């Protein structure tokens, strides 16, 4: 099993985290791990994101990765911050080659057949289907998984607690990405742990 597949099979839901304050990082990570979600994607959408990755990486049991990787500079910064995997919203050849050369588990975003073929040309078979709902939803991914039966996916974007089970029922889907587990602002660890427990049972 490849390192990225191992990560994708660790839990059914990967929390997609947008965190503005690095002081919130450890309490959020501890609450998620306590609820059974150990693979955490910290998106590079805030100035604090790299510090958040550093702080969360100190939490026992947490497998912390960086999301919203757009280019090689983002990749390098995330590696320096201690990210153990990276996720991108799309796939370009320069980023793909740099990620593969770095050796870090890499989950690039795809939305159509051309994207998948570009990934396959680079030797990649595991992808984030993004944005999942607005790219045609379950019907679209079912159609794509026909000609690309060797590929496995983590749909992300517009997925909720209610719709996640439908996605996870697909053979080609190993996990889903979800932003519903952790809200914005000051974290409520008890609520996060409770939401994580429910998600971990999906």
C-alpha cells in the first residue's frame, strides 16, 4: 500500500481546517484525535497556517498535512513546517514533479478526465475530487471511476455529515474531506470531539 493510500485509509473523514490563530491549533488537534480523526489537513488559507501545522504536529497521534498547496514554494514551506502529506486543489506538472521528487505523500485535486490523465502520466493514482458537489457530485465520480478503475479518491467540497455516507459507499472512495467538523472562531473542544466521534464511525 502506498503512503498516501495508508493515510487515506486511516479514517473515513479528513477534517479540512481553516485556522486563523495558531493558539487554537493544539486544542483543535487534541479534540479531533480524541474523537478518532487523526489525519488533519491544515489549509494554507490563513497567515497562521504554517504555524498551525507546527503546533498541531506536536500533538500525539496527529498526522498533520498541508492543503491548498498551489506551487513549489507552498510545498517547500509546508515541508519546512513539518507537514507529513500535502493536498492541492488542482494538478500542474511543475507542482506534481516537485511533490513526487520530495517524496512526501501527495493528494492532488482533480475535477475531470483530463486532470486524472495528467496525474496518471506522472505516476499518480490517488486524487482529491474537488470541488466534489459542484463538479457533478456522485454521478460524476461514478462516471470517472469507470475508465479510471485503478484510481482512488477523496471527494472534498460541499460534503456534509448527511451526504458523506453516500460518497463513502463508492468503491473508488477511500475517505472524504470535510469542513463541517470544526467551525470558525474560538474552538469548542467538547463539540469538536463529539463531531469527530460521529464522523469517525461513518
